[in-house]
C-alpha cells in the first residue's frame, strides 16, 4: 500500500543520522508506555462510537507499529513487511485462537504478564478453570470465598503489607464472581468509574449554581447534592 510505504520511508528518515533527535533516542522500552496509552485511547474511541477519533487513534497505533518495526529493522531482526505479510498474520491469528499449545508446560503459559490487572486475573481464572481449577458449585463457593476474604481483610488490622495482600485476594475473588456471572470485570469497573465521574461533575455543576465550591461545603450539603446527581 502506497501510504504505508511512504510512512515507512518517513520513519526511516526520522531515525536516520539527520533525523529527529527525539525519534533517534527512542527504544522499544522507551516507547512501551506510549503505545499502551495509545491503545487505551483507541479503546476510548471505540467505547464512544466516535469514528473520527477512532480513525485518529488507529493512525497513532499504526505509527507505533511502524516505529517498532523500524527499530527491529535497524538491528536486522525483521521489518514492517514481515509484520504485515498476510500469510504470517493469518498464521499468527490462528495460533492466538488456539486454546492450548502443545509446547505449554502449564495451563497458564502464554498469558501476557503486562495485561491490566483485572484482565490478567480474568485470563488466569479462565485458563485455570479449563484445567479443572474451579469451584464444584460456584453459586455457593465464590460468594462464600468473598465473605471469607472480607473477614480476613478486617483482621489484617493496621499492617499495610497484610492489608495489601488481603485486599488483593478480595479483588481476585470479586473478579472470579464476575467471571462466573459472565461479566467483564474490566468493563464493569470502567463503567462504575465513568458513573462516578459523571456524578462528581454533576455535583460540581450544582455547587457552582449555588455559588459555592465543593471544597467549602459540609458533608451534609455534599450528600444532598450527591443524591440529586444520582437521579440525573
């Protein structure tokens, strides 16, 4: 594709001796947090159903793919052509769709360790379940486990290390409950966060109409505005 070839040439020039100093300094590792941010922005555009933003974010992700391919080309590992070659892409796609690979020593092998924590937990639990690691009766076992984890969290007391460990166990159990109820935990938490964000903004707007910032309001006043925000 002509546009892609042109982008590849531009990327090579930016990385060349007379190219952009910033681009020349970058490595796979230095670009890592940036591509992660771009992927999250792409997901945001998908969630909003915004085609203009979707086009922009897909372009940003494509530039990162080209950048990483150029870095690999410079060390003679592979180039963008190898990444985009149709037969290899299709073969890789089919590999990813396989539930189990013969070379795996554990049912958990192959799960990316750098997935967002909730998604990572869901994948671990799903794989473990297929290998037989699951509750005989999830409807009873999972809620009982959550209540047990809450009790252990309360008993953790003032020890930060103990509280952190028990808090993590509780979160893991909640993700397990979501899995058994066919709920995506990552999406559920994101939706709850967005709902919280909308309500905070509504409270701020209501407070502004009253001529008083939220920081100067009493708990009772804020609670009243919060109840109003929940109705909107």
